[in-house]
C-alpha cells in the first residue's frame, strides 16, 4: 500500500524557516517524480514544487521560487521542502504527492499524504 | 501561466441526478487534464487523468471528456458519497495549475 506521511509543520514567525519531510513507503520511491502541493485554509490547491527521480531537476512557481527548495533522499525514501523567508501567505496545509506513473513527469498526482499544517504568524 | 477556470463554483444535485462540471484552460492543453475529488478534512483523490481516463478504483459513474481548452467531468448518477469539492488541474506545462474548485452537495 502506498503511504506518504508528512511531518514538520507548525507555527513559525514571518521571515523564519521551516523544513517539511515526507516519508514514502509501498512503492519504489526512486522511480517517481514527487511534488509538494499546498492548500490555504478554506481555499483551493496550489502546486509548490516538483523534483525529478534523481533530484537533478526541480520546478517551482514564481510565488515560492528563491525561497523554497525541494529535495529528496532516495536511500531513505524521503522527500523534503525547505522553506525560507516565510510569509503569512504561505500559511497552508502542505501535501506531499506522488506523480502518476514511474519514470515520466506526468504532472498529475495519484497519491497524496494527509498533509501537514504550516502557520506563519507573529 | 495557464489559467484554469472552473464552473460552477457550487451546485446541489438530487440523488440519481446527472452532474456536469466544466473546466476551461486559457490555452490548448492537449488533454493534459486531471480531475480530483476532495472530501472535507481529507486529501484530494485522483479521479480522471488524460482528460478521459478513469483512475483505478474510481466508480464508473465518473467520466471525463473534452479537448483543446474545454473539458468536463460528469457524474452519471449522483450518490451521497459524491459530495465534496472537485478540482481540475493541467499537467501539460509548468507551473502546474488548478481550477478554483466546484463544491458539490446533495439537494
């Protein structure tokens, strides 16, 4: 069974940093593109970052580019999101998500974690 | 960036009724579209990919269609468990973008 378990969320002050983790199991982690998607309270979904199977390629929207860094450790089947210079508008539940099928970058997400809440507030 | 416009924002349907949700892309996305269902307090679930392919385990009353810039999700016979919010998403180009969602309720 595919499982994605996020951790690391919490309350953080504006301008500070936070690192999220996602532990994956039930599939060959190194074969899949992985992503982070967030959802502000009572709002829609916003894609945050994607990383290739090897970690050599990363993609971000302008809203987080330069502040967030996605990374992975295939030996540990783990995905990470380093978030720096946090703003109030980064307040959201952050989901770890697995791409649709192995090896290729489909950009659709067949599996999602339960999410971890990040609150940016003074 | 490709903008995804969903309609309606909300709707209510009776049990057994056919429901259709629309999604329009700001440019041709060549069927690079997915649909998700999200129930309260839960993570999104993939329903449809490639505009019309049903994800494994999803009931056959769900179907997707469309091409170019216009896409739709149809629920052929509304069930109580279909209540939730539905999102479309384009996977063709970065940045990946989602529609704003359609809240579906039982009438």
